[in-house]
C-alpha cells in the first residue's frame, strides 16, 4: 500500500495539528491540492492512503488539536476529490460521525463543519449514511454547547435539502429510527424531530401519511410540552396530517384509533381536545374500518361528555351521535359485548352526564340487538340494580326504563322483581329514598297489577318480618296515593261486585297482612268493612307502641284524602254502612285518649254520626 507520508509533506502534517486555527486551515488547503492532483492522475490508492493517515493519526488521536486537524483534513480531501469523492465516503464519513460524540465541544463543532463541507460536495451520494447522520444530529440538537448546536442546525438544514431532492432516500429504513426517538422529552430534540416530520411530509414522493401510526403518539405527547413553541409545532404538524387524511382514499384508521383513544384520556386539556377532534373526524370518515374499534372509541367519548372544557364536550356529543347512528351488526365485527362492558364501566363514573349517556347506549343496544344483549345480562344486571341507588333521578329513571325493557320477557320480569326486593332488603335506605320512584316507574312502564301481584307473591313468604312490614307499608302508600295505580284502586273498590277485583284483593291480602295498617287500608279501599272491623278488633292483642301509633296516624290522615272520598260519603248513610262506622270507631278507640293525641280523634270523619251509630247499633248490622 502507498505511503501517505511520501505524498504529504511533513510540514503540512505538522501544521495540521497546530494549536492555531489558521495554520490548520492552511495545511488543509495543502491537503486539498494534493488530493486534487492525485485524483487528476487517477491514483486512488494514494488518496486512500492519505485519508487513512488523516483518520488513524489525527481524528482518532488523543490530542484534541490533532483531531481538529484530522476533521478539517478529511473535509479538504473530499473537496479535492469533487465528483470522485463518492468512492471514498466509506473511509471519510465514519471517523467524522465518530467525532460527534467527542468530549471536547470544539472537536464536535469541527465535526459538524467537516460533515457540512463533505455533504456539500457529495450531495445525494451522502444518503447511504443518512440514518447514522440523523442519529448524530438528533443528539447534537440537544448539545450543551451553543456553538455546536448552531453548527448542527446548519448541517441539519443542508441534510434536509439533500434528502428532499434525493430519489435514494428510504423512508422505510428511517421510520424505525424516528419512532424510537418520538418519546424523548428534551425540547431541542422534540423540535428537531417535528422539523424532520414536517419536511419529509412536504416531499410529494415520500408517503409520511402511510407511516403516521408509527409516530402519531409521539406527536400527541408533544402537545403537552411546557414549551409553547413545541406545542404549536406539534399541533401544526397534526393539523396538516388530519387534512391529508380527509383527502386520502386509503388510511389505516385502526392503528391510529387505538392511539387516539388513549390520548383522549390525557390529563392535558389541549391533548384531549385534539384527540377528540381527530376521533370525531375518524368516526365520520372511517366507516367499516372502525367497526372493531367502536367499543374503545366509546370508552374515550363517554368520559369526555362530562369534560370541564365545553369544546371537548361538544366534540364528544357530536361524535357520540355519529357513532350511535351507525347500524353495526355482530357479523360485521360489531362487538355488542365489548360495547356493553364499556357502558357498564362508565356507570361508575362520578359524572352524571357520562352515566346518563352510558345508559342511553345500553338502551340503544337493547333496541337493536336485544338477543345479543340478553346473552350478557348476567354481566350487567348487578350494575344496573346498583344504579337504582344513584343520586340522580334522571339516571334512576333511565335504569328503570332499561329494566322494564328487559322485563318484557316473563323470566326476566320475575328475576327483576326478586332482585329488587333483595336490594331493598339489603339497603333499607334505598327503599326510603328511591322506593316510591322505582315502584311507580315500573308500574308505569310495565303492567301495574302484574308488578304488585309479583311483589305480593314474593313478600308473602318473606322471612324477615320487620322488612316485610316496612316494604308492605311502602307499597301500600304507593297504592293509595300514586296516579300510576289509579286503575288498581278502581279495581279493588269493586272487589265485592267484580271477580277480577276480588282476585286482586286476595292476591294482595296475604302479604299486606305483614302490616296491620296496610291490611286495614286495603280492606277499607276494597269496601270489605266487616273484615276491616274484625282486623281492628284483633289489634287489642298487639303491642301498641310508638311505631304502631305512627302508622295509625298515617292511616287516619289518608282517610281524609280524595282516595277515600267514597268512604266518607258512605258515612251519610250510617244505617247502610254500620260496619264502616264500627271500623272507624275501632280506629278511634286505638288512639291515646289523653294528652296531646286526645285531639286527634276529631280528625276521623265520624263526628256527626254518633247518634246514627247508636241507633244502628240497637238494630244490629244491616
């Protein structure tokens, strides 16, 4: 192999490592001239020897000035080679790239300068080293030395120019490199990466959109950067990609949908807003591609419907309506179970709007895919029952609508009522707070008589007598006061003359017997006055305590309501309704006869019938 020392004068080699920049620069010019002459002669063996000398004895030297001289020398050699430099790049570029990690910032600076000059000469031939150069530039963009950063930026701009005009650049090889760095937090690196994404996306022959799923998450991650400039750059890049998606006939929506779903739950408001904007467009544009991802998308939308930011809520509502308008079918990968699971999970949300919309989805699925939903009933039933204790009346009413829809099937109807009674037994406060609302709504949505018959059948054999008494008292009060049960009341009033009314009275009687006041009011409503009187007479054996008197007081007040207007009018015919009078006077006698309560008997509607009662008593019951 040729000896480089015989080609390059010793004085040039000495000056190449001088501490003075001017001497090193002049020596480099000498090297450039020597290489140019050798290139003209076609003596590439000697050129290779010169490059090897500059590499081994200078760029890899432990002396900083030697390394600086070596870098200047390699750049000079490249300039000397001009159009023939490409065949020596394998020798020239690696030592320069190695110098980017030098501990001396000045050496790193000269490495940037050297590679800049090399790139200017070789242009497109430079592309074979692109990945290594990109990696080096990425690190240098965050260099601690300002002058190195500046030099790296100049080199970066040149490399971008070369790449945009080259037809040899491989985007497939570059993307893994980009993806690895997208989650770096350094602001300088982030700016560097966004810059490259923007530049490459502007090149018509490079399909960055096709690789967007590989770095989309990284761009979204930058939206929450502390630097306003970085947030702005990332947002600008994302906006451009979204516009391209709208105009592109072929987009991989699926992979990106997964990323957007995660970002929609970001603690950063701007990130959530951008994610919801994208999801909104995806649902409009994605079509069948997004069907397998509907459950995940719904999981992102529902929490955002309660977001503190109005814009996010607006996009979430709009997207939700778009999603619900899609008539997906299970055979088209429309996963009913997965969507139900998401809706069920969101019923535990602290936000009312989210819980309400989750219930709307369950209702929609029941309407469209009833058989599939009922297959998952065991997975959602307990959650729906717990939702009856929700603090929101609107939520409770929607839950009851769903329960009523499910209970259209006889087996599910019985299951609903059984579980409802169990819940009331476990949580008495639920009965107190929501009992009337729940029972009235179910009676409105389902057949009221059917609901009461089923409840009565269950309570008849209730082992917990205290609970049975409380439950029956609640049902009785609803029966006597609620507009939803007006038809049942009419039927019971006709019990003496109507077989259906009598049958209903008998169906309720056994369970109503758990509460003395409930059975008395039932008998009075059904005009079974002799039996009401007999029940009242039997109460002398009961422990007349405070609870008893409270229930008695409630019954007396009920007798003054419009529900019992027929009873009060019957008192105008005392001779005909003697057992009614006996029953009412029986109630009167059960009240305390002295103290504050002594005034309450005057509330009973019997004060004007004393004489009539006396006369009728002598004749006996008519």
